[in-house]
C-alpha cells in the first residue's frame, strides 16, 4: 500500500512553535481590549464595547474576503506559506501602537483629545485585526496542505490547539501579575502594561515567524477561481460547514470568560496585589488548562469511538449545569468569610473551572476538525478545495464571538457603573488603602466605602460590580452552550459517510498527481 505524503518532524515542530507564538500574541491583544483600554486608559465601558465590536464585526465580515485571496494565491512558496512569512511583523507593529494610545481624560478637557484617543485605539486595533486575519487563516489552512493523512492532520490540529493554549495561557497567566509588579517600578500602571506587552509580543513575533520559514506544503490544491459572491454561495451551500459555523456563532459568547478573567482576578481575588494575582490566575486558569489539555490530547481517540457530532453535542450540554453552579457558588460565598478566597470555596471553584476546561478543549478541537471535514466534502462534491475560505469561518466565529462577548460584558459593566470615574475610585481605593472590595460589599447597599473629590463608591456598587462579573462567566456561557447545540443536532456529515469521501479523495489525488515531492 502506498505511503501517504505528510509533514516531517521539523515541520511539525516549527508549525507548533508558530502556533504557540500566534496565540500568545492574541491573548496580549485580549488584555488590551478587555482590560487595558477600559481599566488603564479609562475609556468608558460602553465606548470600549462599541468600538471593539465595530472593529470585530467589520473584520469578521472581511474574513471571507481574505479566505478568497488565500485560495487564489499561487506562488513558488505555495498557497498559505507566503502570508506566514510577512504577517507576523505587521501584527507586532500594530499591537505596540495600540498599547501606546494616549489615556482618556475625564473631567473638563477638550473633547477632541478624547476623540483622538478613541480614533487611535479603534484605528490601530482594526489594522491589527486585518493583519491577524491575513496570518490566522493561512496558519490553519496550511494544516490541510501539509499532509494527505487524515490521522496526521487531526493529530497536528489537536496538538496545535494544545500548544496554542499553552502560549495563550502563558500570556493570560503572567501578563497582569507582572504588569502590577512593574507598574510601581516605572511610575504607572499604563507603562507597566506597555513594557510587559512589548516583552510578550516580541517573543510571540519570533516564534510565530517559524511557520513561514520552515513549513512546506505537500498538496497542490486544484481550486475553481470563485469570486466573493461565488464563495459565499459555496459556503452557504455546504451544509456541514453551515451547521458548524451557525453553532459556533451561537455558542461564541462562552468565550466571555477570557474577557472577564483579568478584571475579576485583579479586583475581587487579588485587590491588585501582584502575588495574589499570580496565585489566583494560576489556580483558576490552571483549572481550565488542566481540564483542557488532557481533553485535547484524548480528542482524536474519542473521535474515533464516539464520532464528531456526538462528542461535540456532549461537550456543549455537559457544561451547562456546571456553568450555572458557578453562579450559585458565588451567591453562596456572600455568606462565607473571605468569600470565594476561602480555601474550601476556592477548591470548589477550581473544580468548576476544570470541567469548563474539559468541555472547552473538546469543543475547540471538534470545531476545527469539522470545518476541515467540510473542506473535504466540498472537494469531493464540487472538485474544489476552499481551505482558506472555509478556515476563515473559524476566524469569523472567533471574531464575532469576541465582538459579542465584548459588547455583552461592557454593556453589563455600563449597566452596573463599572466604568470611567468608578474604575478610578476602585483603583484609588486599592492603591491608597488596605480595604478589600469583596469584604466591603457586605456593609449594606448605601454604605460609602471610598470617596475622592466629589465622587464616592458605595458597598452596593461593589456588590453590583462583582455580581455582574460572575453572572457574565457563568450564566452567559450556559445560555451560549445550549444555543450552540441547535444547528448540529442533525449534523449531516456522519463518520461513515466521511470515511467514504476521504477514500475517494485520496484515490483522485493519486490519479491526478496532486502531491508535492519531498524537498519541493
């Protein structure tokens, strides 16, 4: 039996190294959108929500355009690889320009100063998003061109999710504790965050560059030259793809957990103490990681036993009761000394985050695998392999999800007043006193706990801040998980049918010679 063409060990390692760096960069930018812009630059919450949602939706709409461009690309370096050579540098540049945005000024200042801040943040964020898309779609699309062996492809994609989670997790775990430590040393939280962003983004840029330098494409795709309209029609006509993307969009707000994590740890658990911030980020983020990594490692074996659709539905539904329990645990902690920092309560919360990690790990791997299957289905039915266009669907889901989550979280923040002057009050209290916000919210709704000039912060406001945050990371994901099951309940591409399609495709490629010899 003929041996299938596949990637070398060096290509695999360099691809995974790039995935590590790319996810590190993404989570550095998540800090900008979900914490730095509102809590350091002090841009009002609804303004942050609106401008980031506009940027995300605009870029998500552009994803199919970028996918079309990738699918039409033909160079001596391949189809996806050229983009992996030049996009990391642009991404690096635009991230640093975002972090260098001037602070928002509250009080009697020129409106044009704040308009400039908003324009700076929105403009460079949109440029970052465009550059990120130009690198993200080819980074995932090239996995289909590195091998014709489905098991190797699934293993590579599963390992990519694991390594990516490690890179992203390092940024998420260490960014805020280091920034809280560096900030006082350099004189401000803003410059502490800028310096830490520079460090992580530099490391991310260097490692992301490895895919463009070392990875080679093994399969030469034969694509129809579709225009944008044709690609949209093709995506809608591919039922498996349509079902997966619809499910992804409905379930996307479960990612709100990543948005709320830094402010929740900073204000509720750590009270801006760097050591405690590292401890609780490690405990809670570690719970997600400990659950996610084994789930992603086991995913390929579980797929062969239970099938993609069944495992995907399971990963969504099993999370719901545990999400709800998280909010119940928070409410119960209101009557417990030290709240959720009580060791017993923290242990229970750790278990709930661990379960969340298991379900997230399975969900992420399955979504990628099902989109890859949809590409093979399109190749089989219409003799067209739209790797770039279909993998743009994953970035579309990620960006729509991030936009939805940002708008939901910032809207809830505006509703309870966690914005602008109140954030200044909260940070002033943490910087200048020994008060602990989670304890102060017990005093009674009208009790003033901190004042500055003509503004004051009450116990009831603190209760509203923290209740909103825990509602966002529990009830919102529970609703999203329930909704995400609806489109795939009757998933059209069964395991048996897909195996037949794959055999037929491999035979067709051998007949046509659609493979690249080693060393090409």
